């Protein structure tokens, strides 16, 4: 169950946890693959360059049970559109064969199809979160949010990279 709407305009003060390690700068995520304009972005870039959406989600976590969170961030589709996927956007069959692989800071990875994002197909409001429960993710890194998922396995934390490309079919025996 999820709801997607523009975020309210509230200010939250987040104090750093003294136990957190001091980082050498903001986390970056690299968007690469079959693109005209690969991107390297921070959470601040995601927050300032694209319209922020809000998703109130509930999903099951295998280790911690049901989770309820509110995420803010841009649509993955909008960010990828700026990177310029190298397919013929006029050809639906060309678009439908592309995949995205999203990798997190802990090595966890998931795969999405372009068709899930595409308005002509699934039109899923998948986010690259810049805040979780009103707390900015600048230090932790952006999180992939798939509001339609009942299971939290595709909620990738601390995204380090997104790759776009095609998967070649296996050779015939």
C-alpha cells in the first residue's frame, strides 16, 4: 500500500550521531551504461535538480517484520531521462528490452525493467529517496523505493550505482 504526492514544506533539523564515522564527503552514485549523458550525483543533487515526490509505504522485511516509512525523492524515471537512455524512445519494443541494475553500498543489488518505469507500460512511481521519515539521507546515501512492492528486498540502501543496458539472450544449444 502506498501513496505518492508532493512533499509538504517542513524543515527538519538532524543532528549527527557521534558514533557515525566522519566521511570524506557526500556519498555519490554513478549512473552509467547505455546512456548519452552518464551522471555522478549526490543526494543533494537529487534533491535540488528534480521535483521531489512523497511515497508512504508499508513493506515486509524478512528480519524486522512490517515496516512503515515515508520517503521523499525524485522519480527514478526522471533522473534516468536526464541521463539519456540510448534507445529509440519512439519504439516501444526497443525500450521494453532494457534493464536497470541498482547496487547499494553493502553490495546488495536488484534489477528493474525499463518497462516498469515507462509511462507506456508499468508507469511505476519508483523513487531515488533523498529523505526517509523526514530525515535527509545525505550521509547515508540515496535509497531505491519501490512503493508497489510488498516485500522490502528491492529497497536498496546507500545506492552507489545504477547501470542501464540490455541482457543478451543465452545461446541456443
